[in-house]
C-alpha cells in the first residue's frame, strides 16, 4: 500500500521508488513545505527492510530539516540514522546535512570530522557533483575557522570542478564564496571582481537561487568599506530574497548588518527594528554565534543612548553565551557600567539636595556628631578596628590576586590543548604511518600532562617552559605542508648557574599568533620562528618571539578574529600586572613589526619580567 491506496501493478516503477521520487520533487519547495510534505509521504508509504528508496527518502528529509534551520534535530536524528544506511547516495546526503548542522551551531570539531567523512564518500563514489559539495563544505568550515588561505585554495579548485561540469549555478556559488573569502582577507578589489561576475552570471542564467547570498556578501563588503547607503541597498535586496523561500541563517545575519548600518547613518529606530528581527531568527533557529553578534551591537547602541541598565543586562547575557572567550572582559565592563550608573545616581541626589536646604541641615548634623565622637576612647577603638580590617583586607587581596592569576591561566589552557589536538587530527587524516602517529600522540599526552600539572602553579622553572614550547611547536609543524624552522635559545650563562622561574604559558599566545597570523599567511615557504631567553643586568628576564611572517600590520583579521587576538594580549597584560604587583618589579609587553631596509620582515614580541630565582 502507498498513501493508503492500492498499488497499480501495471506500473513499471515500484511504489517505494515512486514515494522517493515524490519526496525528491519537494526540494523545489520552501524548507517548511518540503518537510511537511515529506513527513506526510513517509507516514503513508511502506518501505521494505533496508530499502534503498527508504534510505534515500530519510536522508533527503535530513537535508530539508537542515535547510529549514532545524540543526539540532538533524544532528540527533542523523547520528541515529547514519549507521544503518547502506546506500552510498543516502550516506552522502545524510553526512552533508550533519556536517553543515554542526558548523551552523559552532561545533567545529564535529563538523570537521563529518566533513572528512563526506569527502571520502565522494571520492569513493567518483562523483564530481558530490565531490564539489564535499569540498564546498570543507571550504566553508576553513573560512569559519579563519583559515582563509586554505579556503581560497579549495574554492579555486571548486570553480574548476564547476567549470568542468558546466554547471552555471555552481559557478555562481563558487564565485560568491571566493569573493567572501577575499573580504575576510581585506582584498576588496578581488572581492568586487568576483561578486560582479557572480551577479552577472546569475542574471544571465535567470536564476534567483543564490541572489540572497550574493547581496548579503555585497552588503558586508560595502559595510567594510564604510559605504553605508550602498550596503543598505544590497541588504534590502538580500532580506527580500531570503524571505521567500525562507533562508533563516542568511536572514539573521542580514538583519544584524542592516541594524549596524542603520545605526551608523543615525537611524536608531530603524536599527532597533532590524535588531529585534535578527534576535527572532537567531533564537528560533538556535544560531548562537549570530546571537552574540546581535547582543554586541545591541550593547553598543544602548551604551550610545545612555541606557546603562539595559546595557548591563545585555552584558550579563553575553557573559553566559561567550563563556571563557570574553568572560573576564565582560565582567569588568559590567562592573564599570554599574559604577558609572551608581555615580550618576549619587550626583543626581547631590544636585537635588543642593537645590534645597537639606544639604545644610545634613552638614550641621555631621559636625555635631563629629564633635561628640572625637574622644580618646573612640580614637583608640578606631585605630584598632582600622588595623584589624586592613590586615584582613591585605590577606583577602592576596587571595584574590592568586585566584585571578589561576583564572587567567585556566582560560588559556583549553585553547592550546584544542590547537594541539587539531594539528594531530589533521596529521592523522593525511598520514598513514601508525608509528609516527603514535609518536605525535605521545608528544600530545606529554603536552597535556604539563598543562594540567602547571595549571595550579603560580611559577614554573624556565627549563619546564622551554620543554613545553618544544612539544607545542613540534605539534604545530604538522599543520604545514613545508614545516617551518624554529629555535629556542638561552643566551646568558647565568641560566646554567641559577634556576629561574616565570609564570606558566606566558609565551604561548604569541607563539600561536606568530604561527597563525604570520607564518600561515606567508605566501612562500621557509618559515622561521625564534624564541630567545636572555637577562638584562641580571635583574630582568627578557623573552623574545620573532618570526619572518607577513608582519603585524598585514595580518589584520576580520572583527571576530581581531577580538580573539586582542583577548590573548589583554590576558597576558593582566598577568604581567599581577607579576608586577606580587614581585615588585617591572613587567612589560611590546609587539612590533620587524623592518629591514624599510620593508616588513615579520613580527617581534618582547616580554620583560622580573628575574625570579628558585630562592624566592
């Protein structure tokens, strides 16, 4: 039985295949309509056990759910369904829906795992269309992770596949994505070139499939170039095109950009309207990262208007959403906003009292109380209480400094474990030698052990820090096709005579920046990284991190990644402030371009600490 009616035995096609073809035809509908009609078909159709048509239909349903923004539902049902699939096409469709859904909710490690599985399925099928979709998913993931050079390399390969397939819609999509990556690299001329090509080809094909994506990215480009009227015009078209059929992920970000642009041109009420619409889509479809962007903009706008209470409430929500990444900075901002608000309240109260005689009456009362209370007994009691409170306050301040120092270190630890694990994961996907894999896993375990052991320590020995740096750099070399050269030097002979101490993992954020934003962006190979420890007048420990990458000024990222890098610098500066307070010595940080003959030849980071020895 199919749909509750007798099956016509004279037809050549089986009822199961007919049901699948009906489900397949729904892909032309909106996501909501395709899901509803697919569920109706599956409720009435009868599939035999392990039917390939049943498998294909269920996999298509996952794809429709993904298009409709039901990412968590796709992940839950997809992980249950995938192990039972035997049909290659069904496996590919399901894996793609799962990988994209993980990426949309910012679970990048799981997204990468499924992306690799997807690419292997496409290669095994020898299917160019599937290979294009798999590589496109991988390119999008690299772009989200900020690896724009890798993303552009894949997108150029994708454009070649689309040209060989002579598929106009794929050519439009690839040019649009390529332009988007050039925006992230701030190469705006290249971005304009590929956007215009994509738009022209889309109009030539008379296809509206990717118009919303094109106009969204063009709006983003104009926003970067501060051409706000053009940005608003492009985003207006995007919102109209993404509303029918509904594309929630594009709409959410389009509303965010539109609110930002309207605010920048002074249309606050319009900005708030678009901001609220963005919130609606981000909350309905569980778009966490979009919610963070919207809240950050909302906070800025409330702050501009002087709505401090609402700004504080938004910052509290952001603190929960952004967790460790922005947690420390947000708490400080909240305290500052609360203090500012309380000060304004007090100032208003003083103004009110000044306008009446109450301030004079209050002054008289205070003078009488002061005269009565100035006696020897109360002076003595005051001194004793003051000394007791001061002693307790000093002890509490010391505990607070230790706790803050440990919190700052704990914020760095998961980040470096994830970076090292990502490097090993990439190596495992590309390397088949189990001996080498086991060797690098051993290095990773030693690195993890050192992080866990040092996380509770205020200071560690210099030789322990050097050993940690060696393990970390050896693992990071796995990310390069041509491994960079590195050297760790100790220049002064005093290092052999005394045991010097320093805060754990004080150097690692800048080693990572040298690799991520210097060496990885270097167009040619021959990357070099130098970490040097030396003494200044036997009183200060000097640490230098030097690379021959593209330099600080050329490695600027988009807004999101700039925040991430500045957070590492801010945490380090706070840790240096704690060292200064605790050990009564100067602690400084500087980051500058290295120049030779007027040309930038890399970046030099210098950290200066008090020379702390084992005897302290």
